[in-house]
């Protein structure tokens, strides 16, 4: 994950310097994108798998939804196994404030439902919880026409109350 992030930042820097005087990325209202990737929760300290859709409502504004399934490692306390799962279903809006030839920068707002469940060998200790989460972040996307690579750090102020980093691939249809 660290290598991917370092590679992505280096690619952004290189593409920023190569964009001087060149055409910018263009998007049309009604354009649809599908994406898949990974997440990492800095407070959970666990990875997640994510998938989502985006839809342009204006040339520089898109809305979307995504699902993140957190891959939480099972823990052992004495002789009891504790198994946890986490799931996020979020809606979001992106405001594209910079569109270069290959680089797109955007602000993001998110809101959604966050679910957790913990099971143990002792059924009386099983728990589940759901919370409404609201978050904000920034995103960077290396756009190559129909295909782009993105990274977006976000902070959630409610729900899981954590900073998370999403990275992945977006395919525009």
C-alpha cells in the first residue's frame, strides 16, 4: 500500500509539470464511472475493499455511491475468538476544482451508514451497531481518458470516526 501511494504521488508530481499549456480533461453531464479499489482505515488499522459508481451532474460536479467492506483480522482473548466485520455504504459529491491534461483534483463530501458486528464464542457478548457517518476529503485522479487512477484521503466526523485513504481505478463509460 505504501509503494502504491508513493508511486501515485510521484506520478501526480510528474504529470503536473508536464501539463503546462496542454488541454484539460473534459467530462460531460450524464457521464458514468465505475470504480474499484482498496481502503485503509488509520484508526481501524485494517484494509478494506471498495466498489462504487459516479455520475456527472455538471462538467465539474459528480455524485456517487460506494460500498467498503473492512477486512478485520480475528482476535483471540485467552481461549475465545473475537470476530469483527465492518461495512460502509456512502453517498458522496465531488467538486472538481482543477482539471489538467491528466490530473484532476477535487474536494469530496460524504455521508452514509456504517455497520459493525462482533461475534465471540460466548453468544451473550455478541454486538452489532450502525451509525450515520459524515465526512470530507480531497482527491487526486490521474486521468487517461476512459481509465483513471485515484487516491482520496477522507476524514469521517461521525460513524467510524476515522481517517481513511481510498485508492483505486475508475473506468468512465
